[in-house]
C-alpha cells in the first residue's frame, strides 16, 4: 500500500475517533442521586424541599433503604399540590419509578404516607432518589 494511502487511512481513523468522542461528549448529563430521609405517619406528609430535574424528558426513581413499614410516595410540583403523580408503593426496598418525561427545570417535591393503623405513631425512613434518568 502506498505511503500516501496509508496516511490518508490513518487520518480517516483519527477523524472518525474524534467525531465519536465529540458525539459522546454531547450526551445528556448523568443521573443525579440524592439521599433523602423523613418521618412517616398515617397521614400524608408534603415535604417542601425541592428536587431539580435538569434533563428534559427524564424519569425519577425512589428506593427506600430503611423503613419499618410499607409506605406510598408520589411527586408533586413544589408549591402546587394539585399537579402530582400517582402514589406508588415503595416500602419493599426495590427501586420504583415515581414519574416520567419531566421538563428540564422542573422543581418536584415528595409526599408520603405509611401504612400505620395508630394515630400519633411515626417512623423514620431513608431512601435514594434518582433524577435525570432515561431507563
């Protein structure tokens, strides 16, 4: 193979590699994980600390890592409780999808309730909230 053809082929490989690297660099930001906690009772608690969605079209997941009782959680638009998702059973330790296709810039808050028969009983819980996910 002539040297000029070999050089052209090598240049083509370098350009292809740079193009692939640039395309990968343009991918959306990776998931954001927040470790959260609260106290659950037999009445809904509307937490007011906002969680920011930064990647449009992404999903939100919650995995409860420490709780002594089954519980339900839903997202709501911070400051606007009438805009919300569906309550999801989350107390089993698995990762659960809370919502999909959020707009970039959305500020969401969480509401939660425990399956507790007695009034006045409260239990602490901890979990991992993952935002900006496409899976």
